[in-house]
């Protein structure tokens, strides 16, 4: 949690840092999201690198697989941080 308070990170960056699987990090992020009150896990949304569509309404911690607008799979992962 301290790492997320200091800077923004993708789930993959966290998995690399902690030398664990992406699946385990996603589970941990979901747990953190529910248990850090009064602080909040903030998610800077993913976006499509092809058409710049922003996934604003997405509440999931996993990365979207493809863009609903252009169907591209060139998606920038969301960034996580704690405020």
C-alpha cells in the first residue's frame, strides 16, 4: 500500500516489483480497494492507443481486452494509486 501512496503504478509493474503473478496482484488490488477506508484506491482509467477511447466507467481492476469503439487490442493499462 505504501508504494501506491507514493506513486502511480500498473498492475504489471506491481507484479514485476513483487516478483509475483499478475493474477495475484489483481486479487490484492481488489482486497485493498475494499479494506483501506477512509482512504481510497483510485484508478486512472485505461485508454485505447489506437482511437483514444477512455474506459471511464470501468470499475474492474483487470485490463480491458479490446476497445469497444474500434476493436483494437492496443490498450494502455490503468494506473493505480491511493489517496
